[in-house]
């Protein structure tokens, strides 16, 4: 079989030596003020020398109330830049990875305890805060969110742009806008969570309007040759919810606004979702959006088998492969994939003697 996983790829001005991406994964390890800690430096530093071409930081909140938990990373204040820049600077050393960051607002799924503390909702006065959604329709089992008016929507939009400028100061190579998993921007897209009857709701065009407005402002603030992508839920997996056909329409609109890629995840809007989980289960979403919207895609979801990951690329179902839990379990996943597929890749000079079968390619 043709080896595509270790082929280079150019997106905008971003040159990637292979097609492996470390998917954003929340660490719930910041201080209460949203600042990065030594854990983040260790975690992302380790992944930056894993052989993956690109590492995307976890969902990073553009406002304090946009955090999933009190321990989530933030980028709503200038004081956050220093800790993030420390991570990026380390990653940019020779044989390191390009670095992206996912800008996020958790919306009506915010204000919960970290998963190892139960993940239960935290109420104002009990360590939590007021939460926001596209409308005042709550996520089942959670409190009713605040539905923002025009003034609040403008405040949130400005926070996204301010966050992007801080990300630029920190040196990130790529920005990914989080529009998935039932979080704030996704809550506008899905008819399961958007019950508005104004310009920001109703039919598909109205439900797409606010996420597209946020993207448009980010694109205007980010250099045109710098990569700006979007993660979406390809489907809600619920009858009457968001569909892959909706995702194609949304991806076309994003492409028209200058979007470089779409990462296809799924679900998160409703606990009623019916998902048949298995290796590559979300790949058909990536394939359909890539084919029908004509935009580069990242496939994600149980793609830890190197042969399967490579097949997805060979079949033209994605342009990049994102590995999440597989990278946590095996931070040298890329090395082992390279051996399995008999590819070539760079390894850090400090590790080369442990992997003589790898070619230490010229920088």
C-alpha cells in the first residue's frame, strides 16, 4: 500500500513533514486563573517531540465563564501569554512540532468539576458560575443557560478576537475554532439547542450566522497565509438534530470565508445521541465533507492503528489524521507507525541512538 501518513503537506504557509496531528485533549491542570503550569509544559513538550507534525492545544477559554471546569486553560487575559509562549518556544526547537491552539467557549456545558472529581455541575456560590447558551434551553441535567442578547454577543465576539491576538503573541502557528461537542458556538448550529427566533436562530442559515461571524472576525485578524481551521460535530447522532448534510453546507460557507480545514468530530449536543463507536467510526463524516465541500479535513476518532490511519489518507477521506487517546497511551505512536509503514521521519538527536532504524533527515 502507498504510504501517505508520512507524506508532507502544506496548508497556507504551514509546512508539515507528515500527516499526523495530536488532537486537542483537555488536561484540567491549570491554576484557578487559567494559567498554564509545569504540567502543560511537560505534557505538550513531550508530545512536541513525538514525531507528530502538529500539536493542537486543548480547548482554551476566551472568557472565564467559557471554561469547562475551574482548572481549564484560559487565554482571556494578557497574563496568560507568558505560560503559553513557554510551551510554544520549547516545541519550536529543532525536530519539534508546529503548534496550534483551540479557541473555545464551553457555553451551556461549562462550570463542571474535573472528571476525576466526578464531573458534576458546579453552581454559582459552590465553585461554579453562570453559564451561557445560544438560547435558554438547558443541556439535560444542567441549569438553564443565559441567552445572550446583541450586546452580550458582541462582547463574546470581541473576546474571541482578543484571544487570537494573544495566541499570535505566544507564537502559535495555527488557530482552531471550536464549534463542536455542544459547546457555545455549536449550540447555535444545532437545532437541538438553538430555539431562538431572531436572526441568530430558526433555519440553517440563521443558526450558522453567529459561528460564521466569529470565524469572519478571526480570519480578518489573522494573517491570510496563517492557518485557521474549525472543529465541528459532523452530526449530533440524534433524529432531528444536526446532520452531515448540514456540515457540508457549513463547511462550504467556512471555505468561502477563508477556512483552511475542518476537523470532523461528532456528537455532544444531547445525551440521547446514538453512536456506534469503533475504529474509524467518524471517518465517513470527514470523507463526505471533504468530497462535497471541497475543503481539507482532519479525521479523528479511534484511528490508532497505523495501517487504518494510512488507508484513510490513501482513500482520500481526509488530509490529516488526528490521534488523541492513542498518543496519551503511547507518546511515541508516530515512531512505531513509521516502522510499521516503513516510512521515514526525523527524531530528536537526543533520541536517535535509541531508534537507529529511523533516518535523521537533514533539517
